[in-house]
C-alpha cells in the first residue's frame, strides 16, 4: 500500500497566527495532502470549509479520553465536520508509571473504543519514548496496553521509538494492523529533533514495514530544533520523503 504524506499542525504552531486559510495554502503548495489537528469544536465549520477548499484530508483529531466520556456529542459533531475517523490519545510518563495504571488505562480505552466503534471511529494511542523504556516484568508499556485491549490501535511515532533505543520496524511488524497511523519524526545521533532524512531514524525501513501492514499515512512532526523557519523545515522533510515513497 502506498503511504501518503501528512503533517501534524503542531509542527508549525508558530505560524498558526496566519490563520488556517494561509497555512493550508502554504502546506499544500509544498505538497502535503493531509493534516492532523486537535479537537477544536469551535473551529469545526471553518476547518471543514478550508479542508475542502485545499483538498486536504483530516487524518485524525487529538483529544483526551475525558472528551469522549463527557462531551461525546461535541466529539461526534467535530469528527463529522472535519470528516475523520481516528481519535488520537496520548499520555504523560506519570500516567503510566505502574503496571496497574497501564492495565486500567488499557481497559478504559478499550471500552471507549467499543463506544466509538458504533459510529465508525477508532482510538489510536500515540507513543513517546517511555512506552518502550519502562518495563514491568520484562514487558513494555506498549506490550501491556496490547495485552489488555482488543480494539485499541496505535499511532506509532518512529522517532520516539528510536530515542528509546528500540526498533520501530520490529514494533510495526509486531503490532501489524493495530498501527493506524505513523508519526514520521527524525532525531540526530545525540537525540535532537531534526528534519526527516537528516537524522538516524530508519525512515525507509519503518515506512516500508508500515506500508506492508496497511498504514496509509505517514505524518511529519517535528517538535523543536528548527534551524530554519518551520515552513522551510516541513518542506525539507516532505522533499526527502518523496524520494523514498
């Protein structure tokens, strides 16, 4: 399956004061065809119009599980407005520092996944490094999440997996169809953020493995360490990825 290239809008957060219209115009000029955004119910209508204007696909909406539990009508309205089906959740290190917390969270998310499945949505958990460094009887946090859930999927951040000295290709192969999206993030050898293709992350291997398990979108995200403007940075990442996809 061919992997398309999307962008996590957090990467260009310093440019968002330009407004969605100008930002979407610029990123489509670079070549991006999908964006990942957060749950912003007050912006749903505007986003919907501009996504259509620039032929952009909303790849997911990031939010906390409490939104699904306490504000689900608004969640459904927003998901329908931007026309996406993937809800992305993520958690801090202290949320996952005991096996009891991880098991409880896995079961909670699986119940929420059952709830949203009825409306055609899936929940995907985004990782940082601690999901692969912290272990309980030899099992990583990701292992425990998988063992205690059936429907929960993952948005694998291959950069953070690499920072954890783990192999993203191995985990993509192990998780298989549970990988819903891929975060394409690169790091230098001394673990600093950098543009895709300029660091040590095994981009080709991870993207190849992801395509074989059915992942459709690789989403560029760079948290910091911009040596150029963030627009120039995302162009560097996009141009590189086009050479290997």
